[in-house]
């Protein structure tokens, strides 16, 4: 089983649509959770952290279910500029270390068309 | 310069060449990372340096040799690579705290091994 699993897509949606991405992780000791965005031929950039109570940032809503080891990202009112690969990322501080080991999913490709 | 920079941005090398990738972070962070991103695969963590000490080597072949001379600079020395090592090599940095460790990525070096 992959440590972090995502539906690779691609998702093709029209502008204004609502789209949801799901992610599952295998290590129940994972401590921090993120969604990163990666544009074509660019580096990943943090989109938002995911908190246990769920959190929202404008059109983006992230949810975490620790019991099911499941993370989601909802994008409302999609824009053309939302087209990118969305990476689900989990972090584990192994053995009491101060640094976090990030494990990435393979990403979900989103294309928003006019 | 701000953020995380990497040089060169593109590199083509033969299997017998020796080259080095350079990463510099201007964020005052105390941890730096090398990742490999191959087509259609998740980002793979290669090495972690925390406080200039290598703390993680993710079963990387010895033909990849990292060096961290200070907290702002990270190198990846390459020698006798194989064509399957062709990939995007990403450097990242973070300021490690107990539970939150957003990583900031450089633009990457796209490496082609002939």
C-alpha cells in the first residue's frame, strides 16, 4: 500500500465548477497534513495546511479525518488559474526528531477549461 | 535574492561526468532537503540536513553525495550516473519546530543523463 494515495485524475472541469480531491495515508502516526500545488514544470508550493477541525481559505476547504486517515480538498468556483497538480502531503516527526519527514502523494491533475 | 535558489536550472551530463547541483536558501532556515521527482512518480525524499548534520539518507545510491557546508547552502555531487537518474531534483528548506514544518522549494534542476 502506498504511504499517501491520491486519485491521479486528470480532472477536467469547467470554470465555476466545484471539484473535490481525496487522499488517504497509511501511517496513523502522521502528525501534520498539507496540500501543495505544483504548476507545470515548476516547484511545489504550499497551498494550505490541514487542521483537525477543518479549515477554509477563500475558495479552498480542507478536511481531515484522522480515524479514517483521509484528507480532502474542495475547490469552489474553479478558475482557469487553478489548473495545476495538487499534492497531498503528510508529515511525521520520526523518533522525536525536530525535523519533519514529508511524504508526498503522486498528485491529482486538475484542468479548468473555459 | 529571496527564497530558495538552485543552480543550474538544466543540466545534461554523460554517465562518466562529475557535476554538482547547488542550492541556497535566504530564509534563515535550519533544515534543508534534497528530493527527486521523476515522471509520474511522487516526490522522493533523498537527504535531510538538520542544523548542518545529515539526519536522513533515504537509501540513495552512493553516486549521489550531498554536502552541507553551512545552514544556507546545500550541494548534491553527482558521479557516474545512470540514465534512470534523469529527473527533476528539488531542494527545499524549513525552519523546524515541534509540529509545523512548511517546506519551501527551489525551482529545481532538470537533469538529463545520456
